[in-house]
C-alpha cells in the first residue's frame, strides 16, 4: 500500500485492494518518488480519467491511464478528483518491462493484476493470409 497520509483510502470490492488518493496528493507523491532518471507527472486530467506520464532517459515516454471520480465533498474543488491507482490502460508501454517503470507509483500486485487481466499485452501479433 502506498502511504500518502490521510488522503489514501482502500477499497476491497474485488479480490484485491486498490488505493484511492486525491489528485493533489497524487501530484505530491509523484514529486517525491520522481528521480533524475525517472520523472512522473500528470499529463492530462479529466472528470473521469487521469493520464500519468513517465519519462526516463533514454527510453520513450510511457503513460498510464487511471480512473477518477469526484470526491463528493462540498468543500472540494472539482479539479481535485479521487484517483484510483488501478490502470485502465497503458499507452506507449507495449511490454511488461516498460509497464514496470510505473512500479514506484503502482505496486507489484496492481501490475500483476493488470497483466493477468490483459494477457495479450506485450505479445507479438503476426498477420496471416
């Protein structure tokens, strides 16, 4: 579990837990885990999705798309939704090794669950006939 203070919540509706954090707390966390070799930043945030960019030289930038939803609190800004740390998809990350670049942000269990639910990712496809 990623410890981000009191803003982290755990939901256990499915067999494995997922972490939920506000976008502002996620930005702070990404700043703390970013290194000179691997930088995380919010590429795009909408009302229902947040796209995180991972840049690490000399590799191409990779992205992970995470679900988001409003917090529901009247004091919260609509630009600070809850973000579920459970990937909907990876962009420009075609192999397991490229997706593992997000390990500082997502944990092993989350990535393993994604690989299990998307077994075709990273497999070379050939065209026939």
